[in-house]
C-alpha cells in the first residue's frame, strides 16, 4: 500500500515557520516586516524544488529580499507541524509543491519500496503435520 498526504499552508504559516526555525537555529534575520511572499518553481527537465522569497520592509522603507531554498522551508514546515502536534511519519519522503499558488508539503510513504510478498506458512504445511499440537490449550477448545 502506498500513502500520500498533502498539507497546504497559508503564506502566514510559512512565514511563521521560517522565522521560528531561523530564531531556533540562530540564523540571521533581516529586521522589519514581511510584506510579500513569492514562490518560484525551478523549471527544466529535473525540477530542483521551490524557492521561497520573502520581501522584508524595514521601518525606514528599505527593502530586503530573503531567498530560501526548499530544504530550509521543508525543515521549517516539519518543525511547525511538530510544534502543533500534527503527526508526520518519520520514514517518509517530504517534498514541497505548489498547488493553486499555495505551498504544499507532500508526504509520501512506500512509493519507492518494492511490494512485499507475504507467504502464508500455515497453508503450506500438510494436514496432520502437528500445527494443532503447537496451539495453546486455550485455542484447542473444540477438541
């Protein structure tokens, strides 16, 4: 079985997640207010993810643009979910996508694994091979 989950974030949630993560890891932050959020999808045969650009306007009117790679934003959104007790599977792939202009965290499980074959060993045993003898007395009630 394969599983796909999509978590769609508002621009405010993305900004809050990124700023919280940058404060936590003591990364530099420009001073001012985030006035604009733009997502840029890399084009080409091998898309390399989505770059998030935050436009920060200072009190004196100066504008600073902060370009964030998809790995940083993905880590920030995972941390944002963990802080809000939104369960995320550890053994999964987490990739950013744009859906209708909104940043979306796609979580996939078992997409890259080969299907497992489960062999029923009880059916492979011949009748009278002692399977019933190995059952506990509680399970042999009908005898």
